[in-house]
C-alpha cells in the first residue's frame, strides 16, 4: 500500500501568518493574536465576540466563545456558560483553562444560518499528480443546537453546499458566485502554502460567511477529515475527493 504523503502543519498561528502575507487572502483573515492579557484586553475592546482556541488541535475541541456584555464578559465552552465581572477574572479563567498551553484569540464572525442553524463551509483543495492545485469539493458544517462550533466531532451535521445556501436565503446567482470565489480562494491558499513549505497534497479551508456575505477563512487544516461525508446520501462527493486522495496514499 502506498504511504500517505502530505505535509502536516499543526500550528494555527504559523498558518495564519502565512495567509496574512498574501495581499488578497489577508483581507479574508479575521483579526488573530496570540493569547496574553494585553492581547485579550485589546481584542475585547475592539470586538464584541472573540474566540479562544488552541494553537494546535482539531475537531473544534477546547474552543471558548467570549462575549462582551453590559455586566462584563460571558464565556461559553460547549453549552456551558460562565459570567465574569472583570477582565482580570476572565483572564484568570482562560489562563487556568489553557493549562499553560498556547492559545489564540480570534475575532468572532457572526455565522450565516441555514434554516435557523449556524454553518461554515469546508473547501477541500487537493493537488493533482501534475502538481496543480484543484478545489475538489465544497460542503457545509452545520452547528448542533446550542453549540458554538460546527465540527462533526462536536455534534455538527454535514450538509450539501447548494441546498444549505438556498436555506440561508441565497439565490442561484449568488450561490454560483460564492462557489466560484471559494474555489479560487482554495487554489490561492494552496499556492501560498507551497511558498513556505513543500509536500502539501491536500488542505481543508474552514470558511465563514458574515452578514454581508463576505467569506472569512477561520482556519486551514492540513489533515482534513473526509469520512463525515459518508453520512450524506449521495456519496459522489466523497468518492471524488477520495479518488484524488488515493494518488498520494490516502484511502479513507
């Protein structure tokens, strides 16, 4: 059996810095800082919602949403909410939660909703045998009730791209335009990553649409999971992505 061959970069901070070096991609990156008290104060003075996420990790694990409100701040981890009366108390809470591991602070994007549920978009980008990047699949990750993340591992659902955008009020022309933009964005990200490190064969972009329908790259995964696509009735998308993946030794 052919060995799986594709570079993996764990640090979200490293990948964010790569994206920020591209003049067009940088416009689609939410403000992101490494976690410390000064940066926490700065981010919460600028934005009403900030996400606290591990620098390394996957599956939407250990992500906290921080909201500024009239009486201080509220954090939500999974469905568990805690109120903090001061920034000092909030910082102490997050610092204990981090257990001295590296975390990031990211501006919160108010996710668009399909049929009342928040979603973000996964753009799968894969390299052909000729070395050309191609956006091979786009699908939705739809949040479970009460959850702050859309990940399948956190109870989210996988959905079809076009029906989900239709359920969010997008017309056919808008859906076509967004699809084309996301595919271009995926290829651009692949080329940008190649500038900094060799050996990438696949990437998974997590993209949010805000209230003005602007796409924001929340994260780029270098080991994107495709098995959740098996939950879709139509397995053509899974089979298409897998056919590319087999070229570099991935079989599921």
